[in-house]
């Protein structure tokens, strides 16, 4: 249970900080970048840096690229081609998080 909290906790902390302390997004970008870097460096799983880059790239393509074609949501504090700075980082962090959660589930089973 503690391992699950260590995997999911930083993401929850990020969203709490984003909602309560920072409305602009730059602080959220820095905090999330540090969280993603720390998570990928502290893990013993191979290839998480590559997973982060894949998630970041897909996040950019989907959020920015497709957003230019069809904008279905609006960000009031958009700062990077219509999306917040931190949003593509969430994609990269999410890829790492899903990989670690999957590894945890496989170890429990």
C-alpha cells in the first residue's frame, strides 16, 4: 500500500498545489518537471526516460496539434499554443505512472 502511495502521491500533490496555490501554470510546470524527473531517476525500471519522452510527444501532438484543428476545451490560463505548460508534462508523467502501477500489479499477482 505504501508503494502505491509513493507512485500516485506526487501526482495528487501536484494537482492540489495547482488548484490551491498557483493559477498561472509556470510554478506547476516546474514542480511537475521536477516530480517527473525524480520519479524517473529514482526508479529501477528501465526505459522510463523513453516512456516520458513518448508521453510528452504524444501529449504535444494531441493537446496542441489536434487542439489547433478542433478545440473542444478551453484553458483560461493557456500559455503554450492554447494549452498550459504543464499539460504535455502530465502526459509524460502519466506514462511513467502507468508503467509503475502495472509493474506493482504484476508483482502483487
